[in-house]
């Protein structure tokens, strides 16, 4: 599936997928420790992907990319169709 995608693009895609899952965890019906653990796991995965991304584009640029993706993915309003 990712054969033609660059490593940077692949990592960005994985980060977005984790953020989308995390966002669903914020809005989901689970509560308490289960919700906390789910979101914590997503955040750890994002951190791991950010570290991998930093190997390609540098630490500062990787941090900027993750922040921009967070704003675009988690903070943007959800469109209801």
C-alpha cells in the first residue's frame, strides 16, 4: 500500500491515523481508565512516529509537522454529512 509513498509521507499518514483514533477516543463512549489508556497509547504511537520523522527532517521540523497535523486533524471542526 505504501510502496510509492516516501517515508516522510508514510509517517505523516500514520500520525494522522493515530490522531483520528485519538480524536474518536475523546468523543467516544468509553470512560475512565480504558479511555485514558487508549488515548495514552495513541499519543505514544504519535511520539514514536515523530521520532522516526525526525530522522528524515530533523527534530524541530518534525515537531512543527506534528503540531500542524494535530491542529488540522484534532482541533478542526468535524463536518457532519
